[in-house]
C-alpha cells in the first residue's frame, strides 16, 4: 500500500518525507488556502521535495480551461499528476492528457459508476472521498471495496486512491481491501505511529537501565 500525504503544509511534508514515509502528495484548493505562502511557491516546493507523484488540482471547469491549467501545472515538474474533477468535460481532458502522456487523478468520486467512467477515460488514479460519504450516512469503505473489485475483475490499471481519510482504522480497512494508495492528513500518519504500550514499554526500559547504571557506576559499552 502506498501512503500519500494529503496536505500543502511544507513543514509536515518535510517532517514525514525525512522519515521515508511519503510515497506521494495530494493537494487541493482548500488545502492550499490554509497555508500562508503563495500557492505557486508551495506547489513548486512540494514538487521539488517529494520524489513521488504530486497531485495538483485544476480549478477550471471547462475542457479548455482544464487543459490550459493542466499544461501550466505540469511545468512544475515531471512528477506532477493533474487532479481533475469528476465532470464530463473533465473526462474529455483526462483522455486528451493521457494521449499526451500526462497522468491524472480524478477527484470528487462518490460512486463506483463514477470510478468506472474515470478509469475508462484513462485516469491514472481515482479518488473516492470516503470520509465525506461516512459524514452523509453512507459507508465510504463499501465504495472502496466495490471499486477495487470492479477494477480487479477487468484488470483496469487505474489506481484506487482512498481520500478524505479521517482515522487510522480507515487505513487498515483500505489496506485489507487492497486499495493501491491512501492519502492521509499528516495528523493521521502521526496517530498510526503511536501506541500507549510503546510509550509505557520505553519508559520502563529506560527506568530499568537507570537502575543498572546506579549499580555499575563505571559501566560503558
Ligand atoms: O484528498 C481529498 C481530501 O482532501 C478531502 O478530505 O477531509 O476535506 O473530506 P476532506
């Protein structure tokens, strides 16, 4: 399972990238709006720091505007994946960008039918938003299961990128289903690393070692 960070926060990206935990990044206009720096500078910097795929989203909603933005965003770097909303004009853009050798991530996917359409158009990734479905009283993970099964039945090469992840259990469930990628807000990656028994165990190891040092003042190793 690949782990992407769902953020435009450079500090978090550097922190987890230095631990070797970041396979890629997804951003969106909302995530960029939360940062102080200029969005163009942020995008340029993310693409420079992270070696894996970096999804940068278009804000146009017509074919021409999406294509024009896609070409501009792609200039940020080879690893840019253009994020396109699930719209009819978006699918036309996905098809054309694929012909041009440009990877795409179809975003705002809320049904298996939309995922099939995006895959048929030629998307490299589809992003089901599972947390938002859960919020609306639908089971987001059921959608992931359906998409993974359909793609597997027909050997579609489009990656299932689980987005709008809200807690570590979402990650475990997505992994059990076999989703290719999960994109996580940085705090969820932090939560995945932590366990109270790890903290308790470490505190007890260190306390016991202090006793050993007291009993053997000249101890060295
Ligand atoms: O990658 C999409 C994601 O950012 C949406 O998450 O938490 O706004 O539903 P959320």
